[in-house]
C-alpha cells in the first residue's frame, strides 16, 4: 500500500471514529453552559471526561483511567488539570489564542470552544508541522479555529493574548517556542511542566527557570494528579 493511500485510509478511519462525535458533543455542551457553569471547575471536569482521554498504555491517568477512550483519539490531558486551567483563563480577556502543538486537535478544539464562549470575537490558531488533526474538517464549522502546518518560527514576534505551548517538549524546543511567540503574549500556558515521562531536564526545567525570573504578575501551577506521581501539569504565567 502506498503512503498516500495509507494516510487517506487512516484519515477516513479517524473521521469515522465515534470519539469524533464525543468531541463535537463536548463543544456543543460548552456552548450551552450558563455563565455560572462556565466558571465551575466540576462542570468542566465532567465535560472533559465525556469527551474522553487519548488512549495511553502507560497508566498515567490514575483514577481518571475509566475515562480513557479504548481506541482512537481523545484529550491528552488530566481532566482536573485542564478544567482548573480553563477557570484561570476565564478571568482573562482573550481576543486571540495560539496553540503550538496541535497533534489530534482535541485540546485546541475544547479550548477554542471555551474561550470563544467567553470572548465572542475570539481569533484562534493551532499549528503543528505534522498532519494529525484529521477531524478538522468537521470541527471547523463549529468554532473559530484555524489550523496551519507550520512552526512557531513562522509566527515569530506575532502577538496573541494567549499562547499555549505544547509542541516540541525538549528544553531547546520549548525555549524556542517561548522566544518566538510566548514571550510577547500577555498570557502564556505550558503543558507537562511536572511530568516524569518527558524528563525533568526538558519542559519542567524551562518552566522552573521561567518562574524564578520573577517577571510575571501572576503564576499558576496546576499539578493535580494521582498521589505519588508527577504527570503532565499545566503552568500559566500572566504578564
């Protein structure tokens, strides 16, 4: 089988995945929330769980494992971490949002739905040098999200109110993305700031150096995970 035929068949299989319907339902649920529930962490956790977590055999989800999809795509997030991060973002006025590191696009989709519900004129962009956002065609009519196959180098110096860095997890990679687009953002968010799988000399090291610089008005570390584990973690800095 040729590579183009393989990729086409893979894209068709993922587009027909029932998890896609769960993502669309999650977006619709976010749009239907009251203003009060938009800021309710428990409500957001339940929506994230219903969307489902990306299948991962490493046992990293802990007590959230029952919400892991059996196959196919999903959110590569811990529900409590992402929900808490969303409530932090709800206190900011965000007119533009950039995600660096799209992968399957589930996190970009949920965050864009959430942020656009709070900020109706939101402009959102997610970027990745590789093509994995197979359901973009189905998501695009629902939310104001643009998808490009590029890197932060292509956007160097362009300003966004919020930048979420979750692409290249090497120390040099996260540093490069921050220098290119994160540094000029009013709010910058990082994924895997406390993750035993990515290595503590990568994103966690850069994050610790960044917050020690004492240059931000607000610093939020969201580390909720199973006891005794260091999994994922979301960091948010506000200029």
